[in-house]
C-alpha cells in the first residue's frame, strides 16, 4: 500500500492513525476544513508527536500533506488512493459521507477498479457500517453493486488517549499522545489484500474488542471525569489519584468486566490486568487531560448504546452487580457546563421533569425500573 486519504487532521488524526500510517511508509494526505491547519501541514509536510509513557520521546512524522476536505482536491486524491481512514468524531461522519460517495463515483468513472478499503476510526460501535449507510444515500443506486464488490467498509476499535494541545506550545502541529495505542480491524470486511500496518491488528470477532474498550476505557474515563467534577478535581490524573474515586472507578470497570467475561469468554485474570493497565494510563503524569473535556456531551454518553448504560444493561441481562455503574450514571446527571449544549439540555430536563423522567428519556431504561429508582436515590445523595 502506497498512499492513504485521512479525514480529520486534528490531534487524534495526527497523533494516532496518521502517525501509524506514516510510520508504515504510507504517504498520508490529511483532509480537513481547518484552512490554517491544512496550509501548515501542506507547507511543512511533517510534524512532531510527543509520545509519553514511563518516559517522554519526540517522533517526527513525515511524508504527509493536506487538502481542504470541502475542495475538489480531496475527490481527486480518492480516485487514486489505496485506503481511506477517518478520525472526525461520530457527528461529522454523516457530513463527510457525501464527499466519500463523490470520490467513489469519480474513481469508478476514471476506470479505477482496484479495491478500496474505508476505515472509520471513531469512538463509536461499528462506525464504518454507519458511514457506509450514509455514503450509499449519496451514491447513485446504479453504482451500489459495484461498490459492494470493490469498496470495503471495515469496522474498527481504536484506543489511544490524545489530550488537547498545551496552550503554551508554540508549534500548532505538535501533538502529545500516550505510548499505548490499539487499532483493531474486522478482517472479514476488507476487499482485496489486507494492508500490513504495524499497530493495526486484525480480528474475526471485533465486537468483543469494541465492547472491551467501550466498557473499560470509556466507562472508566467518563466516570472518573464525572466523580472528579463533583469533588473539584481539574484533571483525570488528579481525580484517579483520589482514593475514593479510584475505588469507585475500579469497581465500575469490574462490574462492566463481568459482563464481558460472561459474554465473550474473556480470561478473568487477563481482563483484570487490562483494568489495572487502564487505571495506570489515567494516572500518566505526562498527560494533562481535563475532567471537563472527558465529561462533555453527557447526553450522548448516557445513550442506551454508549459507555454507561450499555454495560449496565449487560449487568441486568446477567443478573450481576452494578452499584458503581449506577453511581457513574447519577454522577453524569450532575455534570454542568455553560459551554456544552448537552449539559445545559440535561440540567434543564432535570429541573423541568425530575430525575426519573430524565433518566428514562435519555437512557431508554423503564421509568418504573429498580435501576432508575436506585439512580434517583444515588443522585440525591451525591
């Protein structure tokens, strides 16, 4: 594989997927709407990534360029590219779907019948399958059969903590990432040969890994943030170093972990080690990740298929312990931010409709369920 078009030149795009591709000697074209960022990337054609773990090192990513994702340039790149990846955020996938559909149509028009694989690297379950549905809405129905044959829409699970750039940093392209990264793709969905990229793992059981990450990293991360907000902590590291929060978060991850062990037959000792590894990642001294950033968009995070309620539904299914998960949901209801429309909407609903109706509305839990009653009681005690 020689080149890739990557939608999203933000911190995650540059620090995670873009870096892995470039490290594998793939020439990466970033596509983004941020004109100054695109100008700088296309001018410098390299950037620095600060990788922080037990120690701190700086890597230089080169052989990259950038185009505006609203321009014809990105369509032209798609005609000839070997791979398309995204790191734009779940809400933006629907927006770029039309561009991707146009690129596929132009590719066919130009007579390029080489297989093309598209991988959405987003914090969502089966994000690429969702993207495919949106792309096909914009792709002429006469091209659907050909796209089914030549275009692979490959679901993935991604995991790497990439905090916002430090304000004091005078290089706008430099990004900081943790040393841990995980990019797992569904090997059954590729068209043609599966590209060999260091750091990209293949599996035939993707949902096990999607849910492992969602129920462990994402669940633990947001509960750390919501409990941290309640106790006045500023960063995830400060919050997880609070013994009471650490105990609650570890317990919540153990509760969601019990669901994973029963559902996917994960090895218990290995999963417990995975939990400990994630708790260690939250305490990384080099990562300054604010609780407000991790807690934002609480309504999305309270959705029935997201990081708080989906593991809770698993505990109901298996009849297992869920007290710490219920506390995490109650803490999410307490999250306030004058700059977050979802936080404002959530607080308005709580004032106007009360806890039970609000919880039932946003989580899909039955209003008269035992779980909603417990959430209400915990909310009152926080």
